[in-house]
């Protein structure tokens, strides 16, 4: 928490206890054009006080949420790896069947249905992006 407070204070150039649009723009300037609209969207999403800037508490909520998203994505990557036994970056029909069979009995029809839902590019295998998309729907 102290580390985040120090980072917040470093961004808060005018030391008013809030992160304004210009302060966040200078931080995100490395992303190039269109930063202003990105900053405005960030502030709109996290500014609970409605004052057009982020307090430390709002900044903390934003960072905590970002960390949760990263943890969720890592969990999905681990789940993908558990199914992708041969490590080729794809889940085949058989790998899906084998993985699901470890958790519960699963019929071939169930596996067919799951493959049809997840395999959006119809290449008969599930890549990481397809897996993430279908799992985030759940």
C-alpha cells in the first residue's frame, strides 16, 4: 500500500491529492495519439466522486481491479495448459475429452458441443484466444 501511495504521489504533480486528466495524460503519453480520450474514459469509469479526477481511493480501486483481471487471465492460462497436454498451443477434441473426463463423466456429444462452441475458426482445435473467449462467457 505504501508503494502504491508513493506511485500515486509521484504522478500527482500538483500535490492536490488527486490525479487529473493532464497528470494521467503525461503518464500515458508513451502510448501516443488518442491518449486524451483513453484518460477521460479511465476517469469516467473510476471517478466515483464525479469530480473529473481520481482520488487515492479511486486509484487503489482501479489498480486492485487491474490486478484481479491479471490473476483471472493467469488462471485461464493455467487451465488452458492443463488441457493442452502436448504443449502445442491448441486443445484438440481428445485433449478436451481427456481433461473433462478427469473431472466428471463426459459423453462424446458433450465434447462435440463444447468444441463447436469454442472453436470459432473451425480448425478442429481450440487456441488460447478461443479458450479465453468461451471461458469469459461462463
